C-alpha cells in the first residue's frame, strides 16, 4: 500500500543510536543519554498545582478554543512586552499552538503548496525541513556555516540563495539560537533579514525555541523587535525549554496578523486546542513564574561549561555554545573518516554515551555530532571519562 505524505521519509537515524542505547542498558551498562533533547528539569510547581486545580473543575473538560483561551493569549502578549519590548494584540497577533512543531507544520500548510519553495537552514531541526515538504513544496537550503561566523555572512547567503532560487521562495525559515549548530545572531541580523523580506515580499518564519537560553549574560533577541517585522514575519515561542514544560505541548505563534489569522482559521477545522486545564496552568505560569526561565538558563549554562571544559581536557576542541540546550561538536580528526552515525555508535557502545549523529539533521550536518545538555554536571563528567577511554587518539 502507498502512503502519500510519508513515502519519501528517510529512516530516522536517531533510532539507530536509541536502539543501541536500549541494548546496552538491557545488558546492564549505565548509558549516559546526551542524545534526544528531552528536558529533564521539572516544570514549575505553580504549573503543576494550577493544572491539578483546574482539572478538578468539570467545566474545563469540555472543548476549548483552537486559537487558545483569551487569557493565555493575553499572557503571551504580556510576556513579549516584558521580555522583548514588543507590543502584540492578543486577539489578532497571537495564536496558541499544540507545541511549536504542530504550529510550524500547519503553518506550512497555509503558506505553501505544490510548486512553491521555502528557504530552510542546513543542517536543520528535522521538522523545519519536512514541514514544507509535507505541504507539497520544495526546499532550498541555507548553509549555516560555523557556530561563530558573522551574521552578515549568513545574511548574504540567505539573500543569494533567495535571489538565485527558482521558483522564488515564498517562505524563509530561520531559528536562532540554532538547533543543532547553536549558532546565535543579534538584532541587526534580524533587521537586515526583515528589510530584505519586506523588499522581496516574502514571509519569514522564526522558530524561537531557545528564546531564553542565552549564555554569559547574552539574551537572544526576537525577530519581532526589528522595525517593520510585523509586515513580513511571524515567530514561534514555546514553553518547552524556557519553562521546562515539554510534555505539556504549549506554544504560540505571534506577529503578522494576516498569517496569524490564516493559521487560526486552519486550526479551527483541525483541533480544539490543548486541554483547557493545561492552558489555564500555562497562563498562570507565564504570569507568575517570570523568573523561572533564568533559573533554567543557569542550569544549562553550568552543564555547557561542564561539557566543554571536559572535552577541552581530553583534547576534543569545539566551539562553546552561546545558547540553546545543545553543543555541536565536529568529530575529532582521527575519527572523521567514520562519519557521524558510526562515530555515534562507537560512543554509545564503547563510552556508554548516547549522542545524535549530525547527518540526522540533514546532509549539512555530516561530520558533527550533537550533545544534548539533559544530564547533570556529575553525569556529564562521567561521560567525559567514558569518552576519554573510548577515544585514545585524542590529545
């Protein structure tokens, strides 16, 4: 039988490493999982308490609103004013989504169709590539370059790819701080991108998944801070990382009112939103747990330091991430010939450390692996010791 939208899906290479991880654990090995970016930190206590309270009220068991309850959208607007200095109309410029992946995927349905194309980063978080493809569009890749090269160089590559692509892309997809490369940009980059998008009449979609995970005092900007951004841009903000609420599936899209309205209209046919007690709990969390993202950020920065300092000690050089909950590491020269999948296999079987092969993020990710900072500092130190033994040619 032929299945229309999934026929072209490649094997999910992350399952290879996951299978080896499970096999090693069944054999009694203590595998340290730095692969899947699944936050291990607890959600705010206020979120849990408010969820339990709201769930006890049977009125909250009925259908909710697909665009999100009004108080949640107002809380999202208040967050943007507080965090970024951006004023949003919660009625026309904010729509709640069932996590950022759902919002992005369905957004591609309203922006793209067969015969269209989108510019997408390479390497890329997989759904950024597959969202346009699921909508029937084609993709043109934006080479991300190094984690520390200049934003102006990336902006030049985006302009070049856009102007020399056919069909002319209808959408430019970006995400900073970037997963998997951890590349960061500043507000002048976004201003240049917005200026270009307005000039070319193209929509920019910014997945701001790591909006609150910036290290060493740096705070990631929002594209909506750029002058004129609402004319051409929308942004996805998720509570997954900032508030460690991964399983709750609460996010929202904000920005251009026409695009927000289009996604809201589609969602009105597809869903009734997240379970209302979750929306109520998320609303209270956004309003009252305003310092929680800073606490989360401090934990991830400490883990980044533990990993990067440890890798330095064993002779594995890599750029120090300026944000995200990941580290993007070039495979050390003595092992580069193996490729990212075989090297990741080596780490899980010989060092008891699970990572993500770079090729899983597209061909542009080959030659690298991604560490997820989802274990505490002590476990990361244990991982360093295991990798030192498994990689004797380092140093």
